[in-house]
């Protein structure tokens, strides 16, 4: 009965295209990936491979599903028990691209398809966030709190990653990646492109501290509570020393209202009424398309958080951060140790460290790290991440030795 309902839902919600797609040299895997690619993707003739399941899990009315005699022939040849994988592999075989590109680097469906077709076309995944989920999965699976380890499903032929840390992380966990390329953060590059294109001159430093929003709900109580100490300590510090705070919330309440409310609920749960009011009074409304989190970050003397991607990007740019891990688990330790990170400290220790960071020069600050800042995120003003990605795509599109039919 459930299967019949899903089929009926499909018929009502999906637009069927009764022909095979044309051939393209470049395919963007997953329509959710397209936004991060917007600053250069129109330089290419590309096809968006929507990751809709043609039988189930239909959630968007805009999805297209191709149906043709040719596609059905490929589908029955490729079907090995998974409808979605067989459908996507069949589409790609018909389109026959040289390159398949995604920014959803932790997509197992991308990995499934890449395993089957990487001798026929080049698969590239661009890292879009710090992969804390890998550490969490390994920890929870080891504790038998989850039934499967998704990292065992990952397979990335060509991984365009933030920096050396990802290479060490993935190799340490024996995650299957054939080739690594250190390129930095695309989203940071998109922000810098945005302010340049729109002639936005970021104001000089106007905040002392940027508190980066991070929350961990329903993993373990000690983890959830441990993450909250960063906000509590930062708020207490700013109130005590009359420092100007800006809270960079994570969710856009207009685009993801439910997740925004969950974010607020987390802080309401772990902060006092006075602390929560202070947090909200010193916040900037999240607007994804205006890069408000990045703007808050570069307008602050120091960014404070747990293990956020923003911390890595800020440090990679040559700016000061403080990462605090109060969970008691090294899973959430920042990849670089030294002046930039602390574990399980008291408020007094946190206060002393943050005052020290604020007062010291950038030269002194970066001399007190145990690794170069580029370890967590490559950054170059002369050669942006956008240009690095374009160069890599162009190489694989034009390289005569790259995999092909």
C-alpha cells in the first residue's frame, strides 16, 4: 500500500520528460550544489543531474524525471537492486559527460555512481564544509550508538578539499579517495567575490568578538551541553569587559524557519534568560545570499566558536580565532593546537586566553600555533579558490589522458 501511495505521489509531483537528455561535457550532480557554483558555472555548457528518486522520496515539485526507451534499456542493464542508482547511472551513460561535479562531498549517492562510472568519466567533489560528521560518525559507531558508518560508503575519485588536514583525516580513517587537491574554501571565495562584484567595502573592525553559532542536539547530553559553554563563556566575557559582540547565527529564518527555531531553542535551553536576551540583542539576522556570517566574521577582532567551518576559513585568511572544546571528547578538538584552541577550561582560563589574543599582534599570534594556518584552509589573494576550481575542471575537460568511453 505504501509503495502504491509513493507511485501516485510521484505521478502528481514530478514532471516527466519523455525523451533522453542531450549530451553534455559537464554534469553538476545534485541541484542543491548549483548555488555554490554560481560564480563560474555559466562559463560551461552543463546539465544538472537532479538527485530525485524516481520511485520514492519525492519532495520537490520542480524535479524532472526522464523516461525514454533508450533510458529504460540502460536502466535494466544497470539495475542491481537500487532504483535511484540505476536511474542516475543510466542518465549519465546517455549524457556521456567528461566531468561530473558536485559540492555535496559527503553524498553517498555520488560515491555510489562514481564507483560504477569512474573509468568512463571524471568525478570531482568540492568540499563545502568541515567534515566534523566523519569524526562524529566514527565515534558514535564505535560506541554502537548508530547502526552503520556512512564513511565506509564514501568514494571520491577527485577531492578538491580545504587543505592538508582533510588529506590526513581521510587517510587516517581509510576513506576511499583517489586524488586530493588542496584548494581552500569555495564559500569563502564566493563571499569575497560577492563583496568585490557589488562594490561592498567591509567596514573596519566594528566588533570585538564574533560568536559563531554551533549546536549539537540529541547526540549525547555531555556533547550538547559542552558546546553550549562556548556561548556562555563568550557572553559572560563580553558583558564583564564591555566588549562588543556579534552573534553569527547559522540559520536563515526565512529560508529554513524550522531549523532557525531549533537553533534558538538550543540556546534558550542552555542559557539563562539574561544571557539569551544579550545574545539576541547582539545578533545579526542570517541572510544566506548576503553572506552575513562572513561579514560578521571579518568585521570582528576575534572569531570564537567550537569547530565551525568559519573558524577554519577565518584562520586560513590570516585572522585570529579561539576554538573551545568543552565536551571532553577529542572528536571536537580543533585541528591546530596552540594559542588558537582550548579544551575543558574554566571561565577564568578562557577569559585570560581571549584577553591575550585580543591584545597581541597577528605576528605573535600565528607564531604560537603548532601548524601553519594553511593546514586547515588554503588561501591566496592572488589565486582564488574559484580560479583553482575552474583550472581543475578545464584540465579534466581537455586532458586527453583522462578517463573516457
